[in-house]
C-alpha cells in the first residue's frame, strides 16, 4: 500500500482534504483512501469480489482475461460452513493490501435469532418479525444482546485489520431497500440498526480504519422482488462516507444514478456490486461512479471476454498497477 499512500499524499498536498471521514478519529490510512476516492473525478476503479473460501479465484480470473489486476478486492464475512472464515479473511485482506489493492468487506450475517453457521434461505434471507425488530433495537433485551455478540465477533477481525494498518471500505447490511434480506424493507428500523452498528464499532470498539459504505440496490418494481427508493433507507450523512448501489441485470438507469448522486450531496458514489458490466457509453453518461465490483462468478457467466476487456481498457478505468504509479 506504500505506493498508494504516496499517490494520495500528492493528491492531498495539491487539492487539500477533499472529504473527511464521518468518524473524526479515522486512521491516517482511512483518511487517505477516502480522500483519494473523492479525488477520482471521472475515473473509475476496477473491482472484483471473491467468495471467502476462494479468495483468489475470480480476482485472478480478471487478470487472466485483461492482463491487469483489479484495483479493488472484495470478500464477505458470510459464515457458510462449520469453520469461521474470519481468520482467513483477515489473512487475505492483509495480503491484498500489501499487494497494493484497496480492500472492501461486506457482511451477509444471519438473523440474530439464529446461531452460526448461518444458512442462506433459513437465516440470511428469512423473515424478521416486527416483534424481533423491536427487541433487537431495544438495549438489554435478549435479542439485542445476541445482536451485540454478532457485532463484537466481526469486530474482532476488523480490529486485526486496523492493527495491520489496513483501511477497509466497509459495507454491511447492504441492499437494505430490497425485500430479500432479514434487515431489508423496514426503512425506519433499518436506519436505527445502521446507527447502532456504527456506534458499536466506532465508539465501543474504537474501530477507526473503517470507511463506511452505505450500499443499496438499484430500485425496481418487480412484484415480490422490489427495491424501493434510496432516500427512504438513508441513515444520514453523519453516518456514511460513500453511497453505493448494486446493479445486476444491466439496469443502469440514468434516473437512479441521478437520484443516488443527489442523495450523496457531494460524497462519492460507487457500484458496490455488478453483474453485467457497464459499457463505456454508460460510464460516459454516469461518470461519477468511484468503482465497480463484479460479483464473483458473474465475471464469466454474465460477461463475455470482450466485454470485460472493453471496460478494463476504457480510458477512465484504473487497475491496481495504475494506482501504484
């Protein structure tokens, strides 16, 4: 990361601190990465998600296709088996940081009513009743204490990354404006949940290496698969550093881009997850995306080789080695 910091120092010395983190005690590394992202202008960082059990597979596939490694490496704290993936994630995140990539981490966490390991449909995507919501948001209830245990567990790994000097683009409880996750489709309750998480990690655990990425889903009106307006779920500018959205089926609607840009009010915006990559002509009309991150196997199942090369060869796309120059 040393070369990245050198580049960012140049940015800071010439244009000043473009954006300060919402956490006043953010580490110098977190401040520098956020300032760099805020300074990108019409450039866009390339990114690739990998499953935590296959941390290199799709990141390397992007290199094999394009001859360049993505600038952003991402994975997920999802606990999908008997073994806790946290230590593996920490190890791989440190490695990618040392190689010069930016690190983004997400958290497909199961319901606080359940115990790990969390199954997908029975926990992550299962119902969460109004009574459950009331209890999880109420301090000292049994369910709130179980939620605290979840948060403290993931914090134990984020602390190790802070100790290693790794700034994290942290995007928990994503796609909250959709109807498919237990934390979704409850605007007021969700905003309280986000603030509780922010306070637990920044005040109680004093985690200062996190760049807080609020990551929604592109709005849509598909019956029983809806995603609602961004602004209804936004917890407020004082709790968010970067606003992002997920686009999977080439739904790069200009009105949605404009809506997120307006809500951001000067903060950076990003494509937190994508399936089908945007074409250069889309990025010319939507130039303020700070990064895109292809979701794992969608790199090969939803995109042709030529499509991937086209976006990596786009004049405004930044790869890992270009960050380091």
